[in-house]
């Protein structure tokens, strides 16, 4: 009887563990295994080849620049997203007529598929007829439609900046909402105390709001880092990572590798994966989540 | 005029520094800033609508708005098998949602009600899966599910269920935890039995959480692109999910923008409306595991 009671939770959790095992854990095993195999384009396994895939990967001429670009991509997109979201959360935390409707507008890029948002911006940046270029032409920023200047996605630097903008745009809703829920958790009397002490609104923001918002900021940052690192549709649809690999992040690079060399793509995935785990573990240790989950 | 439309809300006694008359002006400045930002968030999707309504012979015209408006993109959309894609996407999203609910509800209930060995381990496992994304393990997913040899729709149902399980477990765990166990016990004393108490007391009280998990999973599976693109490669358009079908409008040399955005609207509008229902609760599901 006692044994049955002990085993009962397994019955309740079993299906969940099985699903996680099949969909999340087993692919990791397959991925690690594939990274030590030579695999043809059709998925035919020619056999184990030791660390050849890793050797080849680390000697790819684009490897280092792709990693550096990934770092810039993640830091810039997450950083700018957090800064703008802090402002947006502060704004939408205020009471004003029509707040509910404006918040609905805010969620659209979150609810819509990132694929669609990326395609809208790809179209809007079309050098000849894209609406952003048409507007920029009207106000005199773009001198000539169809010129090199209007071909934002043809130049690696301007393409990256625009794509970072799109990545920020689709990350803002979740981040703002996460910070808004953090703001709602701050009791009002904390501010009263601060204003009695004569703190100006800016001082009380820095001294009271930001420290109390820290858990929300940490969680939103972590979730954003993971999302932005793994971001696929924006770069894929807008530049395919090109010209060459000049606008590829490591996720795009891995997916491109998958077309030519599955084993090496697996090695790249394992590498990306370890990178993400390192980031997560650093976070777990700095914020001591384990105790909090256990409650 | 702006300053007189709204009476000043009563000020707390401590906020004596702000004069009464400045409060409504400040409110309106905030409101207008928020309206402007809302419009900015809306604009890209309005452009999608304008493009869908633009006649094909105006695609090369450098104008902000089309000169003429047409619905032809929407009426000719269906001849390319888009109806089949919508059906496939519905199948995948609904299938994934059903699996997620069936699997997450017992797990969330059990971890909310009981303390047992392995509970923390399980919750950490769930938290860890939230950190994993399909893009990071695409090679593994592709090789595993190619080996299984299931039809792509089936594979996509399972993959989407797996990657959205964490959200459902967290949000349901929070809801079940907030329902006092005494309520169930009282119902059982009244002769309902354990199952009756669960069905008639606990589940209705957890309904908002269940609806949130349901809609969130549905939307995530509906919008998923990368795994869908990888696993449904080589299928006919009507067998491919909507996101992949939309991507197919991009040809090697030209893009069928009119149909692409018309299909995009069909794919996007229902999802935005659904999302508005769960808007307030989504964040807690995404961050609960981390901040608890």
C-alpha cells in the first residue's frame, strides 16, 4: 500500500516526463551523437568520425565572425529591448482613458507570427516600392528610390541594424508585460514613503522602482536572451544571413550548415547549446532560483 | 480644453507637491504618448492589410496607399490549396493543445497538492525545457522524427506539445495551488467523491488557467515556423501548415506579395483576437517558474 502511494506521483507526472523525454531530451542525445558522425546530405550515416566535425567547424573561416556577430546581436537586441520596455512599462502602468485598447495594440507583434512581421518589414524595405523607402523618399532621407542607398538589406551593416530593430519590435510586448506585472507587484505605500522623504520622481524611480523590479528584469532578460539567441525567421526571411555569412548569427549559420553537412551542423548545435546552458547556469547561480522553485 | 475634460482624481494626502490642476494635463500627455505608441505597434500590420487589398498591377507603384482597392487577393487565395493548409494548421494546433492539456493538468495538480521525492526535480526539468528552443536542437528533432517515420502532421503535433508543456504546467500549477485543498475535502465529505470534487470544484475554479494554457498552446503551435518548415519539406502545399504555405509564396525570382499578405492576414487576425483574451495572464505562465 505504501509502495503504491509512493508511486502515485509517477502516474500523474509520467505522461509529462515521457513527452519531455521524447521531444526535448532525446533530440539532444541524437544531436550529440550526430555531431560525431559523418552524415551525407540525404541523412545517410557513413559512420563515426571522431571530432572531425568539431575540427572542421572551428576552422571554418566564418566561425569566429559569426560568433562575434551573435554576441553583438544578442546584447544589442536584448539591451535595447529592456531599455525601451522599462519606459513603455512605466507609461502603460499609468491610469489614462483608453489604456485597455492601447495595451491590445501592444500585444499584436507578440500574438502574430514572427514570420509575418519579418515578411512585412522585408517588403517595406524593398528598394523600389517598399513603404518605408517611399516615406523616407518623401521626407528626403532616401535621395533616389531603387538606389544602393534604398537597398537597406543589401548592405550587411544596415541590414543588421534593421533586423535588430525588427527583433526589438517583436520582443517589446512580452518584455513590457513582464515588467508591467513586476510594477503591479510594488505596493503603493513604498512610493508614499519615498515622497515623504522628499525623493523626486526620478530619484524614487532609481531608488525604489528599479531595485524592486529586479526579479522581473532578470527573468525578462533571461527569456529574451534565449529567444533572441535562437531567433530564426527575421534573419532567414530578410537576408538569409547573406551576403555570404555577413548577417548570419550562429543559429542561422547552423541551419545553413544543415543543408550541406548534417554532422557539422550537429556540432554547431551542440556548441550553441552549451553556450546557452552556460548563460542559463550563470543566471541560475546569480539569482539563486533553485531555492525559490523548491519553496 | 484638454485640462477640463476630466476631473482631477482625489490626491493622496502625501502627494501635496502636485497642484490639483496639473493632474489632468499630465494624464492626457500620458494618454497621447500611449496612443502614438499603440499606432506605431499597429502600423506594420495595417501595411499588411493595405498590401493585401492592393491590386496586383499596382505592386510596382511607389505609393504609400494603393490607388484602387480590391478583394481579389482574398478570393483567389483558395485555389492554391490554402484551405488545406488552414486545415493542417488547425489539426496541428488543436492536436498539440489537447495533448498539452491532458498531460499538464495531472502533473500540475499533483505538484500543487503533494510534496514528494522528485517534485523539485520534475519542476526543474520543466523549467529547463522552457530554456530549450526547437531552433537549438533542430538537427536532433529532424533526425529523430525522420527515423520515427510518422506523417509530418503527427510529428508536428508531438513536437509542439512538448515545447509548450512548460508554460501549461506552470500556469496550471499556480492556479491549482491557489485553490484551497479544504474546498475539495469539503466536497468529498458531502459525498462527491474524489473525482467528483475534482471535476465539479477544482476544474471550474482553475478554468481561467486552463483557458490560458489552451489558447497559448494553440497560438504557439499555429505560429510555429522552423520545425514545420523542416518536417513538412516536400509535402504538397495543402499538407503543409499555414506558416510554411505562406513562405511558399516567396519564389526564387519573384514574390507573390498580394497573396502572401492576404494569407498572412487570415493567419494573424484570429490569433490576435484569441491572444487578447489571455493577455493579462500570459506573463505569469512564462515567468512563474523563474520567479516563484
